[in-house]
C-alpha cells in the first residue's frame, strides 16, 4: 500500500506472465509509487526478468492488465512510453564505437525529437547523471573498453538521463563488487526519494536489498508476495523460499547464512 491518496505510477491487476502458453507467474497485483525503491527477488528461473520485460512492453502479458500513469501502455506511442518508463537490461549492449557520453546522451531522445538536438537542459541532465554514476572520468572511451561494472553504470546513467517517473532495472548490480553494489542501491534509493521516482530492480543480492530497499516483491511458486523489508524479515517467507537454495535466513540477526 502507498500513501493515502497517492496514485501508483505503475500497477497491475491479475497479471500473468510467461512465454507462449507457458505461464511462469499469475495473479500478479502490484503497485509502484513515486519515491520508493523496490527489490524484485526470487530463485533463478522464477520469472523476474520476464516480469520486468512484460511491464515495459517487451513481452505481452498472458492475462490481466498493466497501467502506467493511468494509461494502458499498449495504447501508448513508443515515444510516450519512453517518456514514462526506462529499462536497464542485464549485460552489455552492442553500440559500436559510440563514446560513453554520446551513448548516455541517447537517453534524451524521447525529449529531443527526430533531430536529437541537445539543449542546455538536456546537457545538464547528462552532466548530472554522469556525476551521480561516476562515469564522467571515462566519458570519451567506448563501451567495449570498459569493465562489466563500468558498462553497467553507463547504462544506469542513460536511464537517469531519460528522466522518466518509473525506472526498471534487471540485475543492475550483477557485475559490481560489494562496495559498488551498496553504492548503486544508495544512488537509486536517493534518486527515488529526491526526484519522486518509482524504481524497481531485480537482484540476487538479497542482503543488500533487505537493508536498503523500501519494499520487496518476491516471486515464489508461481505467485508474487509483496511487503516491506521488515515484513519479509519477520514473516517467515524468506526461510520458506530460499531453504532449497542452500540458504538459511536467521531472523534474529536479519541475515542469510549458508546451510
């Protein structure tokens, strides 16, 4: 539940996701609100990436509805969707020899029109995003010259430049060390709070997600559990879901331990 009277940026009702006729998760009712950072967790193959790709329109829903800023995203133009929701995928995209600053600047395309002419306000967005993600120091290098972690920060910067009310990220911390994973989550949390954005990210870093995220979406046995990090810690759901993965959640210390 969000604050009383606040409308969700993104919501679903009775959503079913999957591939072809194969349903991975069904009955998904979720709401994302401005100002919050939400972690999407679950075991491998459970449907985290499929859910994110369905929410941004890359995959069709198998049932139910999605509402983005009070509109059905399927009826929105590509430009309208790009102004409403940004998506950072796992992995390194193929972008040729574009330098980092130019690549990040492409995030302004939904706002600059066909000619892509950058105004002062667009340049300010680019400078801010690069400063926040610590990517300015390699702005003239191409993506293939960067480490996996550096490349991932570049793609997060591009999403920030897109300046949408909703940002979805699929494993944005997959190639980062512990220090930079924490730094990335803090950046996303601060961005959500300061700019009233809805940020949803999938992650395998369960501990950091519990420590820094406002809410948790947990895919389990074909359904979706939603609650605060405190409810996830104290309600027994973590012990239930991850027991078969060789992890034990210690409710007293609030941390995962290997079994």
